[in-house]
């Protein structure tokens, strides 16, 4: 049996066994390349939100991943994905992802911090503007209703007042008595 021949082409070795005509493709062993880290959500991190960190590195054999935070000796997590739920100010700082296999180790460091609040400020401005826009029509409606009520009360005719007359017998029949006196005088003249 003949020994296998290795024919290297672009980072892989093709083993050729002449007696069997078998070709095996393998990648050469390699220590981890500097890992790349992705942060999700990729936008500004708001306090209270959940943050997922993903670390990846090209390595052969595959790398094992460990997460560290600056100035802390013990690892925060192991595995390719590290999630921080309820992100707060104390979670801010420099983190590193370490990729390691039997041939070596490589790290990438990055910084996480609570957002500056520009998006929160924009949301608050929008909320305030909407609140004012809702209150303006309510205020104008209130003014209109007051004005309408005031106009209604000035245009309505006042109810007539009831006046009690004091019926005094001396004045009650004066005109009647005077008329009777004239009639009596006329009758006397005719006779």
C-alpha cells in the first residue's frame, strides 16, 4: 500500500490514496482568529432592555467561547451567546469574548453602555407634543361651552315678576264711585 499524498490548495489538504483513488478534503488545524462580536439590538441600549451578545471566530478545531467583564476575574458566561436581561447602568463597561481551542486563544474587547437617551428624549418630546395637541381642543371646547352658556343666559327673557297688589277698599272702587256719581247727577237732571 502506498502512503497518502497531501496536495495543498487554498487552505485545505487533499489526501490522495493512489491505490483507492480516494480524495479527502480537510482544513489545516488553526488557532482561533480574532473573534467578531455582534450586539443585539444594534441600536442604542436602553435601561431595562435585554441585550444579546454573539461571538464568532474561525478556528479548526472549533473554538470554545468565554465572556469576561473588565476588572472581574471570574467569567460572566461561557458559550457563543451571552444575554444580559434588564440592562442597567452597572452593566456598562468593557467586555471581552475569548475564543480558544487546543491550538491557541484569541480575544476581542468591546464596550457596552446605557444609551445617552437621545431616542428616549425624542420619544418624550413626541409624547409631550401629542399631549398638548390633545389638550388644546379640550381647552377650546371648554371656552366655547362657557361662551355659549353666557350668551344663552343674556338672551333669554327674564321671567315676569309677580307683584302682589294690596287691595284697599278706599282706592279700589274710586273710579267706579266717580262714574256712579256722574250717572246719578245726569239722572237727576233728566227728571
